[in-house]
C-alpha cells in the first residue's frame, strides 16, 4: 500500500535546507509492547522558508490494524534524536484509503 506523507515544520523554527528526513510507518497495534517499523523512507528539507519540508512516499507491504506515521529530521546528522533535531510529537494514524495521504508536523527538540 502506498502512503504519501507531507512533512511540515510546526512552530516558528525550521530545519535547514538539505537536512535528512526519516519517515516510518509503525505497527502500533500492541498496547503493551514497543511499536515495530513496517516501512521507512528518506527525504530531505527542500526549500527555505514556509512550513512544507518534503513529501515522502512509503510502500507498506501489509497495513497493520493500527499503523501510525513517525517522522524525524536529523539536523545534527547523528542518526540519533538529539537537541536541535525535529520530530513528530503527535500520533498520525494511517487512513485506510488507497493511496493513503496524510500530513504530519515536526517540532524542534529542546
């Protein structure tokens, strides 16, 4: 199933152009266990100014009963979430429509 995700910056701060973006579809159907990544794709911050950062497409082989999108902008390029990076802070359930389209917002950490 194709999932199209528009990544926006939330708030007054924005990551720099060229910063890598990682978007994951996560199986969140187990309430008492960790989520499992079922698909991932990479993008990058495209244009200076404005809220829109990039549109990323994921191919999810089989959509779990509960699937949410998580996004992370690795400003520091450490491959680990750290101060100054941007991340989603809200759950974004994947809609059942084909192709699924949704918009997620990332906020600066720290």
